[in-house]
């Protein structure tokens, strides 16, 4: 299937990043043809989007599994399918997002095929490598140039993470609501120190993580993006100074309670927990592709484990919001809690 070959421009940018595959046309093909096509799709560097106007049939299973994701106008519980009210509009939005950041998009699609089947450390290493590579790319440079905002350089004088222990339960709170609990270098380091207690103290049977204020976590601190000057060092820091590795290592002891918004690193980190509860009205979003990056807080490992790499690809490529109802249906979260005036708002 030569149509699946990725073409590169003179500057190395993908010229044809998306391949759309009408899956119904394969219903009459032989099993051998379907399996041959599935192998070619899985091996392609292009972002392969299946489209369906009817419910998927068992014959199409190899193609569904091989594609980057499949869009369908018919609601489906199939893990590889993203249902949409208007297929043409959904496809347009996806193609527009990829066209804006084709290098990051193609890198992400290939990365997800690796991280979704890797052990945690190998997956995080692959993610950190791709992220660090993209820091040097022109798409990220464009985002930095367009941002045109002064950086907030004043270091907070108060602790950004608070801890409280009651018997065998450790409560950890992201405590910088003025910055929407953005995962800054300082907050990450304080969180890492707090969560290490779960490593060192086996008498802690439960670790509950919450965010102060109306938002659980707005993602990475945008003022710190682009400050790395050594991309090799950035790779090592991203891999070694990662609180989410501890959450993953003791996932059955961890519960996260999210509210308001869970953006970027917020949902990436939270998804590692054994239990993730969201307050009604919480929204989830992964905006990194628009910035010329890929999720870099473990999301290419944690999100596919919960919802599959196909729906993860939709969230990451489009950067669109996922509401809490969809998040529950997809198993991105484990439960919903009633919206309350003081939930997660201790400061």
C-alpha cells in the first residue's frame, strides 16, 4: 500500500501526514487482504484515520486495531473508535490540528504505538526522548514566539505542596491555586518529596491527592516552557524527577480527586493512580500538540492504559476538551462525585 508512505518536504516536514481509510470498503475483502492491509497500516509513519458510517463488524477488527484511530457516526463502545455526531466535521478538526503541527503529530502517533505496549520505565523513556527532541523543533519555537507574554519569575515563598497524615492515610494537596496548581519545577520537586513517603513507609496504606482552589491542575507552568537550554539534561530530568513514577509504582495505594479542570500534566499524572475520581463538571484536555510538543508528564503511558491508544490519540492530536461524562464512559476516570462548594478548595 504505497499510499501509506509518508512524504517529506525539503525541510523534512511531513507533506501528507494524514491518511483517511473508509473501512466499510474492506468488508468484502478477503481475510488475507485485510491482514495484509492491517500490517501496512501499523507500519506506516502516516496518521491513519479509519472512518465508519455503521457499527464496526468483527471482520474489520484487524484494521481497527492497526489504525491510529477510527471515527464513527454510530456510537460504539469499541476501544479503538471515537464516535462523533458529525463525522466530516470531526475529521476536519483532526486534520486541521495535525496540519498545524505535523512533525509533533506524526511523532506522537508513532510514540503511542510504542508506549501503549511498553513497561512504565521504557514508555516514559521513549516519551521523554521525543519530548526533548521536539523542544528543539520549529513548531515549539513558533509557539514560544507567538506567546509573547512576560514570564513570572518570582518564586513563591509558601510551600506549593501540603501534606497531612492521619493513621495510615497520607493526604497530599497541590497548594498553589493562584497559579491553578500549575506543575512548575518547584511544585514538581515538592510533590516528588511528598510522594516518596509512600516509597519509604509501608505503613502508609492510602495516599490521596487533591488540588486546592477551583482547578485540580492546569498542566505545566507555561512560564517555564522553553527555559531548558540542554535538551539531553531535560530528558534526564523529565525521566528521573518524575513524581508519577511513584504513583505508578504504588498505584493501588493512590487515589486522585480532581475538580474544575485537569489539563496536560494534571490528567497525565492523575491517570497513573489506581483510583481517579472527578467532580461533576470537570473537563480534561491535552493541549501539547498545538505547542509543537507531545504530552511529557507520562501521559503517553498513563492515558492509553486507561482509554486505549486510539482515544488517547484523539485527545492528544486534537487537544479538544473531554467532558466528565465521556471521561467516565471511556474509563479515563473511575467515578464522578457531586459538585460541592468546598471540594478540593482548602485554600
